[in-house]
């Protein structure tokens, strides 16, 4: 999932504000440092599926000849491998 830096900054700020209003968060250190840490977490979590897709594509490269000859369906194999990795790694998308 693609997310802009401005959007992740806005989400981070909104999260902090709501937690403070609900008295669930008290910022003792630098607010900017906290915002940056949350932005980094959002960006990392949003890119999990992109990294997984790239890994599956790399894994399927060894079967390119089979796909070209019509012996295997790329989309079906992609879905199967991706679902297997999701299950094995307990990934939440």
C-alpha cells in the first residue's frame, strides 16, 4: 500500500491527539520524535504486503519456463505461495 509522508504525518498527529484527549497518553519527551517514530511504524506496516509480493515474485522466478509453456498458472501459484507465507508467518494484511 502506498501512503504519502504527509498522510502518515497527519495520521500520527491525529493518533497522538486522540490518545491525549482520552488521557491514554502523556508525552514527556519530544513530540516531534514521537511523531517520527509513529510515521516510521505506519510506513513499515503499510509496506508489508509490498515486500511479501516482491518475495513471492522472486520465489516464482524459478518456474518461469513452466509458466511460459502453460504447465502452471502464474496467478494461481502466486496466490497459493502468498497465502502459504501469510499463514506461516502470521502476517496480518
